[in-house]
């Protein structure tokens, strides 16, 4: 359910990107597709922590923080795109 919730929020905010990989994966972890720079931005500006590979623990995503997780990821993607 949280994978679907995260995917829905990401698709709503960044419809030009493909997010099916979030729901296609199974297990406790998910590769987000974020770059190491985007991951750092999530940590520094959104207090969202994951491995530098973009691997996030889906067990830590819940109804109370899924909006924050999506927003931190979106902000990181938009910030890094603007700098490229």
C-alpha cells in the first residue's frame, strides 16, 4: 500500500517521469532512481535518509510521512535538474 501511495504522489508531482519501478519492486527496500547528489539533497534539506545508491527502506514509509518522503524526493529532483 505504501509503494502505491508513494508512486501516486510522485506521479502527481512529476508526471513526466516514470515511477512504476517503485511498485514493480518487492520487499522492504526500493531503489528510487535518485542520484547520489539527489540523495544528499534529500538528507540535507528534507531530513530523508537513504543509501547513496537511492535505496530506501519502505518499512519506514507510512501514512504519516509518505507526503514528506515524496516532497523531499521531488524537491531534490527539481533542484538537481535546475543545476544541470
